[in-house]
C-alpha cells in the first residue's frame, strides 16, 4: 500500500547511488533492512573520505564548481518538472557547496527525482547519478573531488530508466456518496496512474460535496494498492459526507468606515440558503472587488446548530482611506509626461470614490510643439440603482500642442456601466465638450482689387463676371471683391470653436481574467465595440457617427508544448478599425479624426504621422483607420522578459478604410515585471516610411504663402523609443 506522491515531495527512500528500481508497493522487512544498512554504509564511506580529506593537503576547491547533464525522458513536461525539482540544477549557482556537500546534494536528488517519475505513473522507474563517472557510493569519489582545482568543474550526470507505465485497475469509494456528486472523480479503469490527476480528483470530490451543502465532508488522501506484476494500481478514497446544512447567521467583522448595511446588501449569500463552498468563495471575491478591502476571509462555524444551520463570519480589513500615486512615461515622439493622482476610496461608507489627477504632457518630443496639461476629476458611485451597475461623473481640462493640432478643451461626462456577466460589460454615456482647436491649412485671404492680391494676374475688364476664378490666383465677385486661397502653418491663424454633444455606447468582451489594462494578459480575448453619435456645433456644424472596434487575442505557447511553464511564452495580436460617417474630412473637428503612428497603432512612426498630410508633411487626420499588431512575449527568469513585434496600419481621407498606403513598423523591447504591471521599453523602426523629395505648396513655420513654392519634404524619424507601464496592448 502506498500514498500517491506529489511532484517534488519525496515519499520513498532510495539507495546510496540509484533510486529504488523495483517499485513494489508493500516493501518487505528485508527491503527496509537493506535500505537502512545501505544508508549507514554510505554514511561511513562519506565520513571516511572526509577524514582522509582532512588529513590531505588543503587544496580542494570549496565551493566545488560543477555542471549537470540531466537526461531526457522523452516527455517535455516531465523533463521540465524534473529540472525544476532537482537541487543539483536549481541550486547550482545560488547555493554553491563543497565536494562533500555536492555528494550529499546528489544523494538527496535521488529521492526527489524518483518521486517525480512516480507522480507520472512510472513506479518501476530508476534514477542513477554519477559524478565524474563515479557512483555516489564509490569510496574514491571524495578523493577524486578533493583533488580538483578551483576552476575544474565536476561533471554530474543524471540518467532515468522509466520502466513500465502504471494504469488504474479500479477506483473505489469507501463511504456513501450522494447521487449528485457521483461521477465527480472522473477517473476510470485503464487511465494512466498520474498522481496529480488522482489527487485533483479527490479535491474535486471534496469541493462537489461542499457545494451540495455538506460543509463538513471529509475526503481523505487516496490510498493506492499496487500490483507490481501487472503494473496497475487500485486507488481507494475514504469519504465521510456528514450532514447537509444551510447557511445560518452571517457575521461581518472588521468594518470601520464602511457601512454594514451596504456590505450586507452586496453579499451574494444569505441566511437560510443551502451552504455551498463555491458560492461562499464567490461572495468573498465579490466583496474584495469593491476595492476598499485589503483582505476578506471567511470563517465557517465548527458545527451546525439544531436547525441544521452553520454560521459564517466574513472578516474584512479596510484599505487606507486615501491614496496617492505617481506616473511617468516617455517616448521620442510625444516626449515625457508625469502625473499625480489622489484618491478617496470611500467617501460616504458605500465604496464611492473620488479621484483627482493632474499630468504634465509633451515635455519635448518630435510630434509635440509645446508643453501641455491634463486635469481630471472623477466620482464613482457603485451599486447605482442595480447590482453590478455603477455611475461615473467626470470633468476633464486638457491643453496640448501637437504637430496635428493645438487643443484646449473642457469635457463633462457621465457614464453608466453595467456588468452583464464575468465577461460582458456595457457602457452608456453622455458627454459635452467645449473646445478651441487650431490647425494649419488653407483659407481665403481677401484682397480689395487684383492689384493687391498676393499673386497679381492680368486684369479683366470691370465688372467682373460672377465668381471669376483666375488660376493660380484670386476669386473675384462682380463687385470687384477678390480673395485668394493661401496656406499657413501657424495653427493660431486658423482657430475653430466647437461644442460637441455625444452619446457614447461601448460593449466590452473580456475572457483574459484581467480587469486592469496594466495587468499582463496571458490568454483569452479582449474586445470592444464603440458607437458614438455626435452633434458638433460651432465653426462647422455637423452630425456624425464614430464607430470603433478593438480586438486583442493572447495565445499561450505552452498549449503547443513549446514551453513547459504556462504564461511565459505568449503570442499577442491586436486589431483595430474605425470609421467616421456623416461628415467629411474637414467637417470633422481635428480631434475627432483618425490618426495612426505611435505606441498604440504603428510603432516606429511618429505619433499621428501616418495618414493624410498637409503639404509640409504635418498630419491632417482621416475618416477611416485600420491597424494591426503582432507581438511575441517571452519571460526570462522571475522579473525580466523581451518582445519582438510587427505593426501595420493605414488611415484614409474618405470612408474607405483601405484607400491608403499600408505602413509597416517592426522592433523589439524589454520588460521588467513588477507587482503593478510590466515596465515597458520598446524600440520601433519604420519599414516603409514615406519618401522625401520636393513638395510644392510648403510654407515655413508660422508664415503665410501663396503658390507656387517648393521645399524638400522630410522622411520622418528613423526610429522611435517608448517607455511606460503595462504592455502595449
């Protein structure tokens, strides 16, 4: 009879040189005696060698450097577990040892590695370890190691003989099971006797019983009876269900500012309901998700009362009421930014939060023309009218100077958020924005007569014909009032004022298990669809719809067997598309148009530089966008990682999202993983940036000119650097 081993937890003794090869489940007294004598003999040999080492000249290397050759089992998952379990491998650099410490470490690995093989069903397996070709019980091994120099590595070789794979002959239940939980084990005759699967089956049975109301059910660790000749195990689970109970009195302990009435209203469990372990755990996590508690634990009463009810106590610890956070980022196109945020986590005892933020923007950078700021105030009211529904009120003041436009805006917004399920969320908002925007471009400059127009032409006789157009020259009315289209690069020359009223609607789908964008998703999908009908009043009145879609997919290469550790090798993909309908390119306010380039779309290109451009190469913005990003993410060790990426995208000036040149960017980056998210450093290079050359119609900065004139057009930046917190998507 044997207790099934867990990976890395020795359950069997091994001989001084090799692991037990027989795998017999019920060892005889002779076998136990032999192991004891062998261990004593090995100890005597090691002590004898040590004494001879003490008497010998002191020239041994201490610590003793060594290299490990770990044999392959043919199973990548098993190989990885063996490597992670072996002290010879994991402690080689971090905990050096002397010659006899190395022998002792190798001996302890025999038990560890044998246990791993048994946990995969190889109960007649064999582990052998040699050092410099000598067995661990070789009396000359100590002398061999002490004779080595400080730079002479010992060669440790570990080999495995798997033997025959064990299967389950029968799975027995010792005790009575309710009908509802029968079949929970999901084990059957003929299954491979993998210890982790058998142990997990027992845990599933325990949880199933507790979910059915058997709060005090006990499922003992499985006992395996071995038949070595047939290489099978008979596994037995001893089960005591106890009585089915209901939830009794619910107590809440540890509240300070939070109102108990609000917490009780939030609870997912209630007195009188049938007890369920998973139900109680969901309630615990739900309270923790409020964001006002650092911890929530649950204590179950020791016994049910006469009515068959068991009391439950939720013990909470409230977070500090106020929090201050700092942020910083840098990119070569947008320059540096830094900000501070102050939060009151619980203003009235109902988990309502007030957040105030202030940031400095565009400290340098090739895509910015001046320093800006971003001031925000947000008030979040949870449980607004319905469970899992919140209301956020927000005010924002922003001032930014970009190559694309200069903007000063004040925005007021209200957003109602409803969590439909664990993966679906819907948002509905109402936003009002008042803004002042300046952008370079063309305008009609008046002139009294043709003689005073910027580009004189041959005068026709008066009166002028209606809307007389003399190209390349002025437009004149019959009364002789003329104007000519000119171009300016000074945004202050062309100032537009807008009042925008919009009703944004957003549907969010998230199966990554990560709610915060700063958290590192390793599997699943993040997707969103946004539709924003907008009424624009001001310099140009317009009604338009902005439609946007985002889709991100994260695939763990562990599922293909390419990495033994889940979550360390990830392929990440991101796609976005947007369309503005109802207004033309120049009828849309500049901040409502689409731009590409930068860390969120096409890395390697200057922020907002991809898409329609003015004659001087500065961005105009378009009415349609599509872009995609592909990224390979690899973690190294505990805190480091690297990525390689390929981005592509385009922006068009009409509603056809494919009516433009597709731009590609590629690069690589490093990651430093912290508890709040990975710190990102990416370097992107444009693959097919727009070529230079002579462009007609260019105007030097902050000047007004009329055609014709020429200047060499820049190709843009050769590369971009991005530093920030969180993955790029």
